């Protein structure tokens, strides 16, 4: 696996762009990904009972792709149209109608069917999208589509909301003697704190892989990557992760879980991991990426439960912001996670580029140097490691610190 | 039931005081409640797997009181000794030993047994309590004990950490022709955000009530009161609620669930409700008390789940701080609560002293006036009401807004 430049236009046959269609005041607010070659598509979506209209639209298409009988009659997906600024959530039948209008407008322009167009939105909940501006945006984007790195970056910029950095990544991997590329972009100052109520991730690949294994690879990777980004309770109505595969790399189709599948999975998982960490680091108002590793767990589930509990704790997150090794808060957050373990056996460490320090041994603070702890916690990426000494399983969760700016961003978001 | 002045010294036979024993730099940091008449005692404690040493100490005593066989041999509790500043959590066997030393010192001074002394702590986790200062504090407090309102207030002041107001309440109720008094004090900028990792609540009453019914009344009331204060994930290691009953009111002993029990329960529940709301309103950094009522639920459990999800949402709390009716966030937080309901049937209202406004009807925002909504959200107590139209059950949860000051308080708490 080789990391390369680029994002959603890195793989063969994918074009993209982003424009300012007037949904936001003056920023780019619409993106398009297009592949002339039809794509297989895999998707995972928010578990929130309240689902945005575009989530419902995409779920129907992905579901029908994953249904063998329907899939045989389905030519595949060509385009994804995304807008930022308005989430199209809590918008009733009218909002769902606008998803159809968006797909229909795109289909008409490209001479495809409306069910070959996926849509996604991110922004304020409870407001209808300005469908006229959306349709104008689609017309603007068609002639600007580009397979260059620039095209991908324009798209990645256009899906940003409170994000402060563009999030793109791409890798190459050899499959059956052919070079296969996977690239992706995402937005989200997190499932961490989904201000705009959305994590959106779009991944494109020229891999030739069966529908079944494409969905399986994505569904296997998501729990270890995006779902390990701290959810501070606010699971979005719009969370969407889509993988489009157009097969243009020309590798022999992956139809079973062989070495090629494994290599593809690892590359996809790497893309997802990088994007997930980029989201964590760009959490709203964050000054530091915060990683929590639980080691020595009896089961993966136990490690996941404990690591997520610690990475989501407001008190722990505020402590990271303050560079203050108030170590009891880590143990406290482990204790209310719901997982069972012996507090009197736990060791806890802090680690960063500045070093590593043991702060709790067998449930009691060590006589660590506060100065050294503060130095370690002052880096832009900080890891807490908890060893619960019950077995061999581990889990890693990602989040960020809780800062003044988080409040600032969220107290008056719409103004 | 009649609301009266005072707190833990309102009921007959209870004395209290608070002093500065040097645990904190210059503030009061130790409190004592004492009753010469032996008391029955009921208690509820944190569910955190990591329990502070004083929680373990008190749990053993309360458990033994609730065990009929032991209780027959037990003369009852006389004193509660509380310190603020250090939580005595994550302190191992050494920390538990200091609980015994605290009880032992008190027992020696008052000529009672060490298992007749309850202890509680609140403050920094992972630090040993300065037992010498604690013992000196106990010596200082004995001669200062007072049954006046002032004595109760001194105690209520001494248990404060980041609390900004003293939290006391008392009521009178007629039971069997006698006036029975219940008074209480608590501290806690919440289970909401237990910075100091603690809600402590102490209630005293001169009611004559059986051990079994005293514990039953407390255990029935706690889920509807303290446990409806928003827990933002950070359940403390030290949470403790104790009720001491010395029987001095002289009412016929309440031994069955008759009218007297009902009247006692209602008075106790009122005390707990008032104290719970006082904690919510004094949440760390809070500028407003935030109440969430779910009505029209099919079951109490469903109403509780949804109301707690909304009151705990960082995004909703930040929105209240910003006086910004970003109504989608309410529906979003309902949707990820885990409870099942039809989002397309939900109505949502905001209500405060400034009026009431319907912001969502059947899952979609109404054309409400932003100005009016902002006016309603600008009060110091704000209620969100969600009608899910499935039945007759309701629940009310209490919290507060999420503000700049919360971050300030928690980022560098120990310094």
C-alpha cells in the first residue's frame, strides 16, 4: 500500500468539482463527484431515528444495490451531489421531494436515471433546501468537472461546514497485477460534535470488486474507524459514508475473500482511519487530537466501550484542553462506561511526541511529575493508554479537547 | 405540606456546623451533622464502578441497617462528617483507612461507635485526604455544633465546591397529629457536570418511620429527582444521598404504606425535587436552568429516555446558552436517544416566564417568530416540551446551558 496525493479524483475515471451556488453567503456550498463508468456503491448511514431526507434517498439506492435480484437490473451509480449549508433534515415530504428534484436535474443533464444519482446534505436542520439554487449549482458544476487533484480538492472544500481544514487522502495498492487506487474526502468537525449535524465521507475507487464484498469491506471497516470517533451524544441525522467503485483499474474482479480482498480491505480501512483521525483532530474548537487506547481487555467489545467512554467525557476533554493531568477523571470515565473491570488493577499512561508517563498504577496515582505530565499533554496530539490487565484485546478511539471555541461555535451557530 | 426556612437543622434534634480546616486554601471545607438521638439512615450511592472510599464506608453501614438481623443489634447513626477539596477516590486501601480514622476520631470525641459515623468527601480524585487536618477539623466542629438555621447554613457552605449558591430546603408536614420536619442540603454543580465529581445530598428528619420504609421512600424518590438531573456522561465516583431520621417528632411510627407514609414520601420527594433543581440551575458555568418535559409517551421509561437525551445534548445546551431556537437539535437528540417513536408525529414547544411557542409540528418546524423564540429562550429558566402523541406518560429532566465558563472551570480545575 502506498500513500499518494489527492482525494476523490485520484482513482481512474472519477471527476469532481465544487462551486458557490448561493446557499451559503459567500463560500463554496455544492460538490459533485461523477464517473462516466457506472459504479457499484456501498454505504453506511446514521443510526439516528430522525434521518435526513438525503439519507433516506441514498439508503433506498444502496439497499437496492445490495439486493441481488434488483442489482441484476441496475446499471449502477454515476454521480453524487452534495450541498452544505442546509441539512434537509426534519423537512418532511417536501424535503424528500427536493432530493428527487436534485437527482432528476442531474440525471437530465447527464442522460442517466435519477436512481443513478446519490445526494447528501449538511448544515442547519429544519430548513428546506433552496432547490432553485441547487439546480443552478448542478448546471454550474457539470462543465467544471475535472479529474485533476484540483477537482477533488474543490469538492472537498465545498462540503466543509465548521471544518477548518480540507480532509482528503488517497492510496494505491497492487491487486492482481494492476494498480488500484482508492481516494476519499470527508467533512465533519465530528460525529464528535456534529454542529452541522453531519459526518459525510465519500470514497472513490477504480477497483473491480463485487457489490457484496464492497459493502462487506465498508461495513467491516466503519466500526473500527468512523465509529471510534467520539460521539458526544449528538449522533447526526445526516451521517453518510459512501464508496463508489467503477472497476476501471482492470484488476480481476474480487469475488471472494482472498488475498486481493484482504489488500483492498486494508487500503480502504487505511483511508477510513486517516479520514476519521482528520475529523477528530478538526473537532469543533479543538486545539488537540485526543486518542484513547485500551489494552489488556478481555474482549474487543469491552475495550471499545471503555475507550469511547473516556474519549467522550466532557471532563476528560476539558482536562486535555487545560494540559492538566487530573488523572482521576480518566478512571472515573472508565468506571461509568458500563464495562466490567477491576479498578484496582488499572494502569494509565499519557503519551505524546513529548514522551510517555505512567500516571496511575493499580488504580492509584503514581508519584508522577506534574511538570512532565503537563509537557506531554501540551502537544497537538495526545494519547491516554489504559491497561486493564484482563486479556489481549485492544481498541482505539479518537476525539479532541473541549474548548472555549466549541461553545462559541455552537452557542450561536445559525447567526 | 408547608415550606419553611432552613436546612439540615430544621428538624428537631439535629445540630450542624461548618469550618475551614485547611484542606482548601482559605474556604470552609468541613461540615458535620449531629443528632444526639440515634438515627435510622437510608442511602443511595453512585453507580460508578470506581467508588470513592467514603462511598464504600457508608454503603457498608447503610447495608447493615437495611439488613433486619444486623439492624436489631445496631443502635443507629449519630453523625455525618463531610470534607470538600479532596474526593478520597482512587486512593486504595490507604484512602479507606482514612475513612475509618475520620469515623474513629469522631466516635472518640462523642463517645459513640465508629460505625455510627457516616463520612463523605468531594473534590479532586486521586489524592489522599490530609487526615491530620480532618481530625483537627472534627475537634474544631464539636463545640461549634448548633441547632440554629445558621448551623445548617454553615454546613451547607462547607460542602460547596464549584457551587455558586448554598442549597438548602425544609418542609413541615402533619403526621399522626404531630408536626414532622424534613430538611436537606446538597452540593453539586451537578451530576450534570460533576467537576468535583460529586453530588452530595444530606437530609435530616425528626419523623418516626421504620428503617424499611425510610429506605423505600428514598429509593422511590431518587429516580424521579436527582437521577433526572442531566448526567453528561460523567457520573461521579462519590455521589451520595443520605437521609437521617431520629424520630423526635413523636409521631406514631410509620410501619406500613398508609396515608402517613404517603404524606412523608411526598414531603421527602419535594425536598429532593427542590434540591435537584437547585443543582441543575447551579450547573458549572450555567446561565440558565433548562427543563425538558416529554409528554404523550407510551411508557414512563420512554419519556425518561427521551427527556434525558435532550437535556444532556451538548448541542442543545449550547443552543440554550445562545438563546438560539435551532429547533432541529431537539429532534436530533430525541432521535438518537434509543427510544422508539415516530419523528413525523412530534410537536415541540419552548416555554419560559416570557411565554410559550410551538416550534415543531408533526416533525417539521412551524413558521414561528425567531424574535419571540429568542425572547423566550433568554429567561433564566427555560423549558422544552416534546409531545410524542403515543400515550399519557410524562417525564421531566433538569439541566442547564453549556457555556464558556463551563470550559473555564473544567480546563484547569486543580490550579
